[in-house]
C-alpha cells in the first residue's frame, strides 16, 4: 500500500496546521470542565482535519497479485465412425488415451477430458463406445470459446469427419492459444453406394402417370457403371445405367410408369453393388403407393322406396368420385331401369337398400355371387322398413353373416360404437332394429352394438371381397338429426367410414403420408411427406403430428407442416438408434391416429459411409492456432510440448479522498451536529 498527495505542500500550510492544532489543545485545556465545549472543540477539530484531507487530496494505492492455474481441454471423438477404422481399434484408442492422460498427471498438468459426437460431455476417464449419431466439431469450438480464459490450450483426438454442424475453422482461428490435433484412422475412404432418397407421390389415381425421383449417393473412390432398377413386386418396370463419381457425389435418376392395379401397391428400387462396398443393405429401398380409381361405379338396388332412399341417393351423388346407377324394383321380377344393365355393368360397390324384401331365388343368388367375384365388388346391405331376418335367407353366405332368432321389438334401442370413440353415446338417438345377425367367422368385425349386445353395424372381409350390413331401418333419422343439430355427426361418420372402407380409398379425409424410405441409417434424416390428391386449396391446413415409438415407448414427436406451394405436408427428424420403430400420424387436435406404419434403422450408421482420416481439416485447425498435428502413433511426442501453465493477475486499487462521497457525508454530518449544539446553548 502506498500514500501520495496530488497537491504539493509548503511551509505556510504546515505552520497553519500546527498553530491550529495548538490552539485547539489550548482551548480544550482551559475549558476542560465544560464537557459540552470540549465536545464542540472535538467536532470542529474533526471538521478541520477532514477539510485539510480534502484540500491535500491524498491518494491510497492498493495492489495485489494472484496466480491462476490453466488447464488443457482434451476432446475425444466418440462418434460411430471411430470404431469402424481398420486401425487403431476402439480398444486401442481407449487405452492410448488413458496412457496419455496418465502422463499429464505425472507432469502435474491440469486437464479436463471431454467426449463428443452429436453432443459433448465431460468425463472423468475415457469411456469410448462409438455410438454417437453424428460428428459435430462445431460444438467443440463453441465449448473452447466458452472456457478460453481458463485454458492453456486444447487437444482434439478425432478422425476429422464432420457429418453435422458447421465448419469450425473460423472459430478456431480466433483463439490465441494452441490447439493440437491427433488423427485417428487412415487416409483412404471406404466405398459405399446408397439410395439417399425416393421422392414419389403417396397416393395417385390409376389414370395418372407416376414420376419417381431417386437420388443415389456414392462415397469413396468409385468410377463404376451401375444399374438402377424399379420393381413392382417381382415385375421389372424399368432400369437405367448410371456412372458414379464417388467422393460424396449424388446422381439423380427418374422413372415414370402407370399403375395397373388399384389399392396399396408395393415397389422397390435396387442399385447394383460395387467391389469392397461396406454396406449393401442401403442399395435397395421399398416404397408403396396407394392407387385409387378416379371414379367408382356404384349400383344402388332399392326394393321399395322409403324414407332412406332419397337420403342415400343424396349422399352418393354428393361424392364427385362416385358414378351412381339406381335400380328400383317394380315387381317381383322387374326393375326400373332394367336389371339386365346391372348384370352387364361392372361395379366396385353394390348397395342393397330395403332389398331383398323376400328371399332371393337360388339362381339370383348364384349369379350375384359370380358377379361379386368377377367384379371384385363390395356389397353393402342397408336395412329398410320392409325387411326382416327372413329377407336375408340365401345371401348370408355372400354377406359373411349368420342369422339369429330374436323376438322383434317395436321399441327403439340405445346403441354405441364398439372400437372407435367417434362421439359420445349420449349424442346417439335410439334406433329400431329389424335384423338380428352375427359375424360368420373371425374376419367379421362389429362396429356398433345395441344395449342388448346385438350387432347393429357389422363388416366382413374374405380375401379381396368386402361386405357390410347395417341392421336398422332408421338411417334417415340419423341424417335429419345431423341436419338439425350440427354438433351430431352420426350419419356422416357411419356413411364416410363405410364408403371409404368398401371402396378401399384409404384413411380418413384421404390424407396419405409416407416416409422417404423404409430403411435408414442411424443419424440419417427421416423425411415424411403427405398429400391430398383430390383437394387443392390455399387455405391453412390442420397441423399434423408424427409420434415415433420403440417397444411401445414413445421416443419423439414432431410437427408435419403443410406446404401451400407444393400442396403437401412435409416434416423430418433424425433416425434414432438401430432397431424397428413404429410411427403414428394424427391431427394435432385429435387423439386417434389417421395412419400407422413401421420403419427400420440399420445397425450400420450414417458415419460408416465416410470412415477415413480427414487429415486436411485437422492440420488446418492446428496450423491456424499455432498447434501441431500428429498421427495417432506419434501422440506421445506431443507430451514434450505440454507443461504446467499459470496466469498471473495483478490488481491495483486507487482511493481518491476528494472523490469519496462517504467523507463528504461525514463533514456535512459534523457541521450539522455543531450547529445543533450551538443552537441549544444559545450561541450564534
């Protein structure tokens, strides 16, 4: 500590100071018997002392010195590519790092050990597993910048492959301490050919051509001529020859074909393999397309017109993709228009409405069965007021149901849906039931049931033939109730679900989603797309969510946003660890999924495609920071350049009394105290 005065002193100042002190002592001695006067003199003496201090303006100098030990930050690559180098093995890397840090401890060099891949974490000792999804050197540079004031330098042990994040060279260049790098692996890149993505519509009309865009990526030293083929099941649809350049280059291949069959069609793209390829599983990818007819021919056979007839015709005609032919029974053997047209025309769906009223003849049933099989038509029977169990005799085998004997009741019964909670049961009106049936086998599914446990709505599928039966004549009641009370949607629910299932037009609202592949590598971006092929609109669409599960445990959830320009939903997420995963897609405001599916993540990882030593990057990092690049086998020579380092910090504090608010406050306080004391004694 040192004391100095900012103003020089002279003889006059010192003489005046000593005379004032002497006068104060003299007065204090004379009036020592007057305690209040002695106190007054003391206050004045203190005020004079502080004023002199302010006048001389002394300065106090405080200085201190502190030493801070600097440590080395060691970053070890724990990504998947580390364990797939031919040399060194992951066990050799782990033991080598342990030996290296033991050497640092022997030299009393302070260090912090980190392991990084797609994330970074501090560890007490090397524990390499090589399970990191990707390699992100950018997070290493960010961590170094956070701790740069406490670091003597950094050491990065890696193969230098960046599969995620930005190039960190600019951030490393701004550091003022050395970064040494130790390279793992060999400089020769392994060879791999992979189908990176397949872009194709999720759903198309049968009359439309389908464009398939395939992107093939090649890595390593490749200059081969390969074939890319498109298959529908085992049938070859097309094949093209391409020449690959390797080194991470990509090649785009386009196919165009016209679907032959409707329904869910499976396709596969295959790329021929090359010599020494590390992973041939990614040379083939499967995808599927839902092929729909542009218009479906539907036949409606009415036994006797009733309240349901107009309702059903209105619902069918409202669908622009349905071409309706309506046949009304006039007599036992005659229809209008003639039934001959019905037999000659192929239909995708045949609806019996209040028909048959009486059991059909054996010949009619035989011809009907042949027509259903030849047309691969669906059959929907909707009960009418003139029907009963007796009406179904002869056609139960076609419908896939069996009759049950029950006493017919005139009173309506309450009912509810069995599987799906489409609406609350209290919103459903009671209905009459005039048919009593059960499913014929395990392929039958009861969709609605009465309060007496009797099937009200049942469906059945035998191979490709789908049938459905609705056993209440009060379908019109549901329709008019829905028109009157807009919050009740029983009719729309039953009708839309029935027509969609019978015509095989897919999920609710015809939203169709598909992943860009069904087989991924760990860490690869999974892209999902979905489209509405029949409704083009610029209006905002509902948000869609995808939920991914593994062994019934939810592991991630992502938004799928609607792209107005491309008229489809688009989203992506990164493939998790190896295994088989389930995904479900649902609207954000709804609990029930609109689509479910599976995808597979392979044991081989995205980093397997780039297993080599990127010496150029590691050397650049060291050269820019004044460090040194060393191959793995020469790592011990780095120990010579590492020594304990400390940083000395000097701190100097200066106190100027004329800038002290506290001193000024004391002077004012003492002057006020003197004034109060003088006033109490009656002094001026």
